C-alpha cells in the first residue's frame, strides 16, 4: 500500500477527502479519510510536511474548492494511475483526456472510444470501471451516462451527487431545489 498524504474539505455534496502519493492524487473519497487525522478539523494534511505528497494534497484541495465554486474546469495536479490495472488506467485516462467540463458521454461510446468490442458487455465493463474509479471528480466518471438516463454513481449520496455535479458543470438543467451550497 502506498503511503498517502490526506487533505479534507467540506463541499455542497458533503465532506470529501483526497489522498496523494509522491506522484499525484491517488484517492478521492466522499467522507473522511480512511485513516484518523489526529486533532485536525479537516483542513490540514496528515503526512510529512514539505513532502511532494503533502504539497499535492494541499494543491488538489485548493483546486477542488475552486471547482465547487465554479471557478475551475480543469485540474492541474497529476493523477497517480500507478496502482490501477491496465484496463482501468486506459479507460480512466481516456475519459480524463477526452471528456471535458460540461460534456458527457455514454458508457457504450466510451467503450468504443477505448477500443472495446461493440456489444452490451463493453458498456457494462466501462460501468464497472467507473464504479471503481479511485479518483472521482478529478477523473470525471460523473460525466459518463447511461444510454437512457444518468446511470449509476457510487460516490457520496449516489446518483444525486452525479446529478449535482452535472448541474454545476451545466450539462444538466438546474432543478428547483438545486443549491450551490458552501465550500470550505
């Protein structure tokens, strides 16, 4: 297991935690990190201060705050894809590089773009990869939709988080109860 430096933030979709390695952001979790943060209130990192991992954790925290405020469309902190298996790394890299802010793609179209065979099983494979995405929001699995609707989302409160992110990015119309909420 790679040692990660963690940072936390409160967003309109709940608390999020980001874990970074020396190579970049490796984990994004809805909720608190999997490790206890001694005496800290969610804004600081837990790791060797001054390390590359700690620097990445603080940088991606700041970038996520900007994203949730509607001020950032692209993340600059690198993603550490090294712990991922090749098929997952290929599909997630392709997603991150080709489906931009405010855009969406279907599971099947992403499967075709990744060179998978044209059949229903390929869309399900992509769905499985999206459900296991270790860096949601940064690698935007919320932008991958079912042919006939939103599809699923395994982060936070599920499909409502996906809907909220798509409304933020402007690819879905705002609902009457949509609120940008607070970020810290």
